[in-house]
C-alpha cells in the first residue's frame, strides 16, 4: 500500500513553508473561492464533505461552524488548536513547521464561514521551530494581503495572532485553551454554555485542530463530492497518523481512512523493529483503549471500525508495542502523565489520577497487592462518565483500565501477595 | 529596587497590549518576555509585569498563572536546560537508558544543576516528538533519535 497524500503532498519539499512555493502548488486557491461565497455556502460545502474534526473527538466540522449565532452584535473568534501533546501524538507539529500557509488558508476560510474578524493560533510553547515557522508565514500572508483588512479586495477582514502556550497539556481542551488565551490558569470551563455561544472573551468562538484547518482548503478547492468519496462513508477523507514505538520507520503518515491497521504498520512503517512479534497497539493516543495483537488483525483505521473494537482513533497517534515490553511500566508512565497534567479543579481527577499513579508505582516496585489492583478498577469507575468538568480523568481511565483487563496476568505477576504465595508453594513443594 | 524590563521588552509589551481585546491576555506572553530576559520568573519581575499591564491585573493573578504552567522556571536554571522526555513512547525507545547516561555524564540527579551552573537536567512529560525518540529539549531546540554517542557529541558542542 501507499500513502494517499492530500494535505502532505508537498511536505517534504525544502521550500514547503514558503509562500511563493505554496502559491505555485495551488495554495490559497481554496481561500480565493471561499472569499467569493456566502458564509452559509461555505458551511454547506464543509458539511457535505463529511469532514470530522481531527483533534480527537471527531465532531463534524461544518456542523460546529453552523452553531455560531449569526445576528448578534458581539465579535466572533476563530482559534486554531495547535497545543498538541497527548503521548503518541506528533502529527500537527509537522504541518505547522512545514506547511504553515495551508493552516492560515484554512483559518481564513473558517473565519469567513463564521463571520470572525479575529483569530488566534494557540501553539504549544515547546514548539519553538513551529512558532518561528508560523510567525514568518503570518507575516508573509499579511504582506501579500491574505490576512488583514479587505483580503484580496473581497471586503472581508481577518487578523491572525500567534499565541504560545506554556507547557500545560490540559490547554488542548478547548475551554481550558480559551481560559489560557484570556491569561488565566488552564482550567476547563463547565459546559454549557458552549464556546459557540460564549467562548473567548464571552463571545461566540470556534476552536478547530491544525489538521482540520489544513484539510479545509482542499475541500473548497476540489469540492465536497471529491472529498466525501475518499475514505469510508462515515469517515471520509485521509488522516495523518503519527506512529511511534516498536516499528522500523516511525513517523507521520497520511492514509485513506479505512486502511487496515496492520497495513500501516507492516507496509508503511516497515514492520516491527528488530522483527519482534507485535504485542499490542494503542491506536489513537495514550487515552484510548489498547488493542491486543489478535484484535489488531481486524482493526481498520476509521471511526466505525475503532468503535466496533471499543476503542477510538482519537488524536491519530498509533503507539506500537512489541513483545517483551513491560506494560506495567508503560501504564505507570501514562498514569504519571495524567496525574502531572490534571488541572486540579475536580476531585475525581485531582485525587484519582494521583492515586492511580501511586498504586501503579507500588505494583511496578513489586509492593502492590491484589487489593491495589481492585482499588485501581474501583477508582476508575468513579473517574469517568461525567463526574468531572473535562475528560482528562476519563483519558487516564482509558490509558489504564483496558490494559489491566486485557493483560491482567502481567500486572498480577508483579503483585506482592502473589509472589508470597508462590514462595510458599515452592517452599511447600521443597519440604 | 524593583525589576526593570529592557526598553526592547517594554516596546514589545506595549505592542502586546494593543493586540488583545482584553489586556489580561498579555500575562502569558509577558511572563515569557521576563523569562527570556533573566532565565526565570520571580516575584520582582512579576510585580513589574503587573505594573506594566495595570489595573485590574494584580501580582496575585500573575503569580497564579506562572505557577500553573510548567514552562515558566520559578527558579534559575543552568545555561543549558536539558529536558528529557519520560513518557511511554520515549521509554519504549530507550529514554530510561539515555537518562541514566546523562545523569552519569553530568554527575547530577534528575532536577539538579551542575555546580558550575552550566547544565540543569530534568525529566519532563510528553514533548510531542514520540516518533523520534529518545529525545531531549535543550533550551529552545529539540534533539531527536538520540544515541549515547550523539548525545555526547551534542554535550561537547555546548560551551
């Protein structure tokens, strides 16, 4: 199999980040078309394409845009979420560094669709190279009249400001991101009201992912019908997957949705590192349920197939785990991540993530008991399903519980009481 | 004597104040400017920032923001701030071994600074470079697909 490159067709060209190059490969054509359309027409095209948000939740993009109230006097805001940081996820960074103009183009189209005259590019603070690349592209776009007042004489104004985050994973959650942009701690907000009604500075706001904005220009340029025919019926288009872990060629790959998971691993990524047997795959970032090697055989990379396997495509991060990997260690490290990144507002998350991490640490050190394992599962039940403002504690559960249930023997083998029992048995046999 | 921003930073802050509909949004970029100037953020610097942004932004609000975000150093770090990613994807490609190697090369434990104040070594959560593991961030730059030899060569190049 091969990649199907739509967003990333020119990503490897050394000049891909330059405006002149981007224009030479039909860059900004989609925006030029959109500037001649009414907002409703743009939203209709995006709706018809079937594009679903690429940040993790998979919400239909056109529908999200249509929630913005039309006739209210308040300003409207458009935000690009470039606060990528879920373990396993590193696809947006490549788009930001190498194809910043594609994102700007998508944002101008989105802004026109919802009637926003100001937008923000919220990028994670560690991405220094991306910050430079995007700022340069924004400056170039202003100079060329693609941003600012009266864009290309269309009468539409759109200003874009780059805003760097400061190392908080939670700011990838859209309401926490909005708080952060307002100069506050990154605490998620209670919903409703949803950002479409009351978001940034209490005004109607749309937040979309980098990959979502990067896709929009192609839909405008080539049409909704063209796009909806790619991929599967409910998951149209291509998607960027960032593959890490035990494969020969980790990296970012753009493939048609619906592609079998094993084809991605074996064909594009060159197979398993050192030809070790496959043990498991986390198919959509650390927060989604793990798949066993057996389950991987029937899993396709689309929303429906993942749902049938009781997991998700999430942020498009495929973590490939080879035989011999200590899953107690990896699960502990994931739990440590969520405990570190919990914002601390809600008790089930603040206490739960830390408690789960501590219990896993005990088990990892061989000091845990079967009661500790039961306690993790009991805690997990209280950390999910709407007990908190945002889904960070659900994400921690997703990273921990399915691994414990599917690979229980590995966790049990590390328990202290089990070790004691085995010692007794062997002592008994010896006597 | 209270903290004095450089004239360059003052003009940057003035620009930032025009850029946002609410001047509260200047807190995060303002803290960055402060950190860029002196390597970390402290009370005096935050007081100066509060004064620059003006009412109703108080020192307490800025302090609350600074302590929430990990990218703001609340105390001085070495000339080279080495942050090694400790998350699972990096672990699967050997970051734990690289971490031990770095500790022994620099003669410090995680979280410590070398006596000559040249290096600070820290383990951090996901840096979003999982496919290029193991990796470290040194000041503003990422170094990826590291081996012990590559790491040593990078350290030798830091003067």
